[in-house]
C-alpha cells in the first residue's frame, strides 16, 4: 500500500511538472505572438490607408470608356484616368463609344 501511495505521489509531481513546463511554453508563445502583432499592426494600418487612397469615385454617372494602364503604373495628380459618357441622354452610339451630341468628360486624379 505504501508503494502505491508513493507511485501516485510521483505521478502527481510529474503531472505538476509537465503542467508547469507547458504553461511556460504557452507563455513564451504568447509573448512572441504579441511582439509580432505589435510589429505588424502599423504595417496593416498603412496598408489599409494606401488601399483607401486607391478608390476612384466619379463625380457623375455614366458609361465609362477605359484607358489602359500597366498594373504597376503610378497615376500622377491631374492625369486623366477615365473618360465617362454622361447618363443625361439615353442615346448612345456603340460604334464610337460616345453619346450623340455629347462630348466625353474626363475624371482627373
């Protein structure tokens, strides 16, 4: 009976030691993760800010006529990036891409 109690006590101590080691490991992982999060959060904020500046909003509705840019192109301020044919008139000439009697309007950056 004494041997059984001693074995139980040894196993209990082993369990406590393993739990302690696991808690130490988890604490270290938590600190590492928090440090990485602290490092990445400003980058995420900057990326969101840059993405918000990529939205292009038209001042009016209409049919747009695309201009081609390379994927890595940088559009300068004031550069025309899109021509829009206004929706003010229902007549649209598909052959020329323009509404009859209207001129194209351009959206400057």
